[in-house]
C-alpha cells in the first residue's frame, strides 16, 4: 500500500474513532463533547473532526448495522489467492 493511501486510511480511522468516543461519552456519561481534534505529531498539524449530532447518529447506525451483521454471521467472501493462503479459515472456507 502506498504511503499516501496509508495516511488517508489512518485519518479516516482516526475520525471514526473520535466519533465513537464522542458517542460513548454522550451515551454513558450524558456529556456531548463540543469538539474533537486529531493531533498529527509528525507535522504538528491539528485536524478538527465534525462530531455534530448528525455525525454521531450516523456512526451509531453504522455500529448497530455491523453488530447485526456479526450476529447474523453475515461475512461476505472476498477470495484473494494471496490472502486466502495465509487465512486461518482456508481449510474450511468454500471460497
């Protein structure tokens, strides 16, 4: 994977994590954070993450959908010769 792609993926994951943390604070502590920021230590950059109620509702919906897929054992197969040879399930998977 290219370095730029890794940076983008890490940024997207960091944004999602901050939304999940904000949602958890709201649900468990009754506190709605006003601001969430990613601090990039490599270049001393700060990136604000939108955590308005619409964003928190969206991430909550994604979490619930993911949980339901896990409960239903809804794991779509994505065959890949290289990955399949290293997969722990390759002996029982019908690919």
